[in-house]
C-alpha cells in the first residue's frame, strides 16, 4: 500500500513526531539510515517501504527531520534526491534545524521544479515531540503554510507563520542561541547555590517563581535529580545533543558575521559547547554542560 506521507529521519525527534502522525490515522512510511530506528517506528504502528525512491514517488507529503544543512541538502538534491523523485504537486516540509540560507536554497530549487515547500523547525524538545505539543516556526508562502498546517496541528500546539522561506530557520536560530546561553546561565546559578549548601530542588523551585525563571530551569533542569523526566536525571541521554547545540550556535555565529551582528554571549556559548564536545560529551544531552562547571562542594 502506498503511504500518503514519507517521513525521513527517525531520531530523537523524528520518531515520536512520525508516530503521532501514524496515531492520527495517516499512512506513514518512515525512513532512517539506522535500521534500529526504523524497527522502533514499525513496532509503533508505522510502515516502511524498503525502496525509498518508490516511497518518495508515491507520497503526497514528504517530511524531513535530519541533523544539519548538509544532510538536508543531500536528501533533497541529486539524482535520487527528493526533488528529482517526488511526484508533481507533492508537499515538502523540512522540520530540521538548518541554516536559513540552506533552507532558502532548497526551497528555491523546489519552487523552480513546481513543488510547494516550507521550512518548519520546531521547539519543545523530545518531551514536546512525544506529547504532540511542539512549537512550529514556519517559513514559506501563505499557501504552503495553509497546506502544511494540518500536519503541524497533529504534531504540535503553537504554530506560527514567520514569513518567507528561511524565516522559520531564522527564528529558530535566534531561539536556540538564547537557549544555549540560558542553559549555561542556569547551570552556573545552580552550581553557585549548591556550593553554598543549597538543595538544588529548593533553589530551582524558588528561582522558577522569581525573575530568573526560564525554560531550562522550569522544564529541562540541568541538575540530576531535580526533575525526574529531564535528560539530566537519565545520565544526560536522549534529548538534544551537545553536538546539535554546537551546530546551531555555529550557524548563529556564521550568520552574525555575515549580518554584522554582535553576539558576545552567543559566541562564548559556542566556544563552551565546543570545549565540552571535545572532552567527549558530544553525544550527551546539552544540559550536561552543567558537568563542565565542576562538582558541588
Ligand atoms: P538525531 O541525531 O537523534 O536524529 C537524526 C536522525 O536522522 C538519525 O536517526 C539519523 O540516522 C537520521 N539520518 C541522518 N541522515 C539521514 C539520511 N540521509 N536519511 C535518513 N535518515 C538520516 O537528531 P534529533 O535530536 O532528532 O534532531 C533532528 C533535528 O531537529 C536537528 O536538526 C535538531 O537540531 C533539531 N531539533 C532537535 C531537538 C531535540 O530536542 N533533540 C529539538 C528541536 C529541534
């Protein structure tokens, strides 16, 4: 049976997002380079057409959730890529976090070939992906936004049309630079409190109701044991990898150079995550930056 939707990239985010589409009743063929991820998708009720090219040809909608610009460009371009194989009229949605200029490049080629394409990066973490409460920040035409919105309503809660192609990625770039900075600031504050004998749970609870409140403190606390479901309490596994945050801060740094923007804290955050990654933490959740700031007394 042909699937209405092809979903490429079943990682920490893509797997729960694609499974929410399956639960909504859509026929979804899921694809990933890692057989174990495809197996989890099929175990959750999804299907997999082992012939990706024929799956792409048959799909009405193709959604990608890949790590970085280079993965997205290689999935869309080339003789076996999505733009060469998709059927006329297919709707293309890229939910990966990539550089705005890369999103514009893919969308422009898609448009030349007659496809409607939107960039639609997300926020809300793996918890939001599983719960179907992601925020979508969408770049593309109004018509493209309207066509893609029913899919976003299944996978998310807050859905914004940010503007032309690449705008979704621009908003996401700004958001993740702020997120990276906030995670370091929250970690510093909790470490300082602990060094003064504070219980990190009490400290976090009080700051969550005070002017220092932010998402990394309230929802994604970096100190192990403060929040049962946060990656910090699961040995920093799953979640949002250090190397993905490093990629996002690298994109912000390159963009700041090309737009003559001053991002002193964004640049510092990029360097701190880079050092953390080089210490061997690249695959851990980004809240593990907490460990870089030393041990509590
Ligand atoms: P991940 O590394 O867990 O998953 C990416 C998946 O893509 C992997 O399973 C990988 O095997 C697969 N893949 C790579 N190249 C492929 C190809 N050519 N064909 C098929 N599959 C391929 O990453 P993730 O955490 O799921 O993040 C995906 C994207 O979402 C990234 O751009 C990330 O920055 C962004 N994002 C992540 C989070 C988060 O909390 N993890 C939150 C918001 C946005």
